[in-house]
C-alpha cells in the first residue's frame, strides 16, 4: 500500500543515526529552554532557530520539530510545578496541575501529562499521514487566485480564533505583511524600504525578527515582573494511583479527539484545543466542583488535546503551506531559509523530507516520554536557578545565535531593534502571532495576488468567479461578520477572559 | 488618567504611524496598473488599509473607552537594548570575551538584584561554556579576544 510505503520511507529517513541524534538534541534543548519559567514554545523556537540553519534541511526540520515538542513538554512541567505558564495553552494545565502538585501529586501529574501527550501525539501523527495525500492532491488544483483567497482565510481565521481584539490583530496582520515586503521586489527588481542598507535587499531576515519579537521582548517583560518562585519543589512518585489512572484514560481519549479536530483549523492549534478540552471535562464530570482543586482529568484531557492539536496543526502547513499559528509560522520561515517553499509540492518533490519529518514527529514524542520523564529531577533543578542568572545567559545565546546566521553583527542589531518593537507591542496589547503570520505569508501572498491579476488582465472579479476562491472568500467574510454579532462578541470576550 | 493614553488608542496611532512611514518611503515606487502591478502597488494598498484600521481602532477607543496603558518601566528594556547593541559593536572589533563581559554586566543591571560576585561568576561560566560550545564544539569562526585567540 502507498501509505505504508511512504511511512516506511519516512522511518528509514528518521531512523538514520544522524537524524535520531538531531531529534534527541532538539527534544533536549527544547525542554531545557521550555522549562525556564515564562518562556513558551514560540520564544524557545525563536531562540534556537539559528542552531538549525547549518544543518541539512531534513535534519534541521526534524530538530525544530523536536524543539517544539520539547518546549511544550517543558512548558507543562513549569505549569505543574511552579504555576508559571509559558504560553496560553498551558494556562489550563496550571489550573489543576499546580493544585495536584500542592497535594504532593506532582509526579503523577507529570507522568499522566507526558503519557497523555505521547498517546495524543501518536494519534495526531496517524491523522497527518491519512490526510496529507488527499489534501495535497486537492491543493494542486489551486490557481493563484485560490491561493490568495486561501491565505486570506487562513489569516482571518487565525486572528478570529486565537486572539483578543480582532481589529488590532487584523491590523497586526497588515503590519506583518508590510514588513514582509521589505527587500527586492521579485517581479521588477526594485528595492523596497531597504534604505540603501545592502543587508536588507534580501528582505528582513526572519530569525532576528522572531528572536527580538518573542525572545527579547519576553525576557524584558519577565524582568519587569521579576518572577518570584516557591522555595522547594517536591515531585513525589511518578506513578499515578489506580484511581488516577482509571479517571485519566477516558479523559485522555476525549482530549485527543477534540484536540486533533480543532488543531486542523487555522488559528486553532494547541490553545483552543486545551481550553475546549478542559471545558468539556468540567461539563462531563460528576463532580465539577473538583476542578481547579486538583482534578486529574483537568490535567490529562487538556494536555492530550494540546499535543494532538499541536500535531494536527502541521497539516495545513505541510499540505497547503499555510501556517495556522505562530509556531507553524516559525516552521515555514525555517523551511524557506532552507530553500524549501512549503506547499503541496513538498510532498511530491521531496518525499524523503516530508515523510521523514512526519516519522520523526512520532519518534520525538516517544523520546520525550522515555528520556525526559526519568530526567525530571534535572529539570526541576533548573527551575531553581534564579532568573538573574538566566536572563543574561539567554540574551547572550540570542546574540551569538543571531550573529551566526550570516556572520554579521547587523543581525544582532536587528534583534535589538525588534526587541524594542516587540516590547512596544506587548505594552500596547498587540499580539505578535498575527504579525508573524502576516510576515511569513506576505511575499507569497503578494506574488499570488499579482499573478492572479495578471492572468485575469487586471479584473479583480477573478477572485469571485473561480468557485474555490469564491467559497474561501465567502467563508472569510462570514467569519468576520460572525465576529461583529453582539452575542458572539460577548461569548468570545468571556472565553478570552477565562484565559487571562 | 487620560483617555488618549489607552492601549487601543496608542496602538491605533502606531498603525497609522507605520502606514505613513510606508507611504512616505514608498512614494518613489512605481504603482503600475492593475494588470501589471509595479513594486509600489501592494505596499501602498496595504498601508492604506492598515491606516484606516488604525483610525477605526482610535475612534472606537475614544468612544467606547479602553484599558489604560500601564506606565512602562524604562530600566529593563533600555538596558537590555543597550546591552545587545554594545555586544554587536564589540563582537567583531574586540572579540567574544569583551562583548560577553559587557553584555552580561549591563543585562544583570536590568534585573532587580545585582550582586557583583554572582555576576562575575556568571560571566566566567558563560565565557567557558560559549568558548567550548561555539568555538571548539561547533567550530564557528569567532574571535575570543582580538589579537590573542
């Protein structure tokens, strides 16, 4: 069977000694940074991006995926042990995970979340394998106008589903699109917004932006809050009791299903999955009063959903080239730096890369459980290192990383500049994720837009005449209209309030 | 305090400001026609849409009211930025070691607590780690101390 052949190819790539090593390295590094309080997966990946650039494409993507899983895993650890979520998705884990830790069940909470995540990751990988081919085949029928409409839908949906103020987030998308246009215009060779700086003629490099916007800004915000933490952390036994196991298995199953389904949506991703799973468990539970006081379902289900969604959110990125959240935008950026244009061609032209990466996702998940769980003691020690040691160290690594991109100090200065910009965004309550999505999609979207207009001889109606494009645009418009409806506005506000 | 100092109003202004910058520096770029768009067409379109969004955000913030912006703490962001800039300036001219010492010193000043002994220890550890990882391990072409290694 085709599917099995593909998987076999994938595993043969992923199981090479070199790639296994990079997957392991990625998982370890991801966990190492992710476990630091207040630093979520996006910041972690942004900081570690430069390390992967010198590797061959397959190895670099495998390592990045490993970093991603490691970072989410590390994030859950911090949430459970010290009640400091690194990202929105782990806010939910804090609710009951930290309560379990206070009751001395931290070890059980950690292992349930790890095993739940592994199970969910496995299911997620299987779903990717099943859907990748049909979706890719569909995507190959898309013309430039359709692509443009698809990107518009992706951007709008990401904004609507995943952030606070819709208007501000949409404006951030536009700002990101504009920043994406800096550099040499592909069609005419004209220099746009380069201010005669030769380094800018290839466009603003993606990595310094990501590092500045997420890494540096996050460090600064953490320095302002000056994180205080609890003295000693006791992990306790890693083994859950029989009662805990009995209650978490169905919760993990439900979380996996829900997360996998929500992850595919643009803008869905881990956060939406985790929140919905928590709400679902609370509704299904016989004694909802337990939630928030250390209910094991409240850890198991959202953690599974989180990871399943993290896995399936690769689907739109791998098949259509459309990132659905900030992490995927970073992945797209990394692929472009490696000379791979994400989209339906990746699977047909570079099957070893495509299937190798998918196989390595599963391997990465397995490594996290097998290797990291026994090492929990080491990560806990890391948590006790004061922030005043960590912040300068992280800054230093960011600087060296940025320099190593092209051996140029210009990139280091860019990190500083985007750090300031990221800080302004954070202060004004503007989210970085929509900006990043716009930035990554900007150049492609312009290309498709201009090509579509050229093909239609300047008639903008082309977007409404092609059925695929029309359908996508109608969906986009509907989403925007829905957001303006008062009742939905209210429900949405409540949902995001719970988050904050 | 002041209704103009809300997060939303200021971010609206920011979008309008960026739009103006894009329009000003993009004015020399050819617009082209809708069939054959010049390099200036899409940037101008994006800037105009973003500015109108910014305007709407401003108006909504003034009419409906919005969350006031917190008073920024200048110390961390200023010191971190200065630290990175110093690093960039020193790295190629003087080498990793001086750049590292300056960055760690300035970045440590950005935090709440500053103990000289700890900062010195941090520098020593990081200098050894960075040299081993980047110079020896990854074989990166970096100078540790100009003229020495």
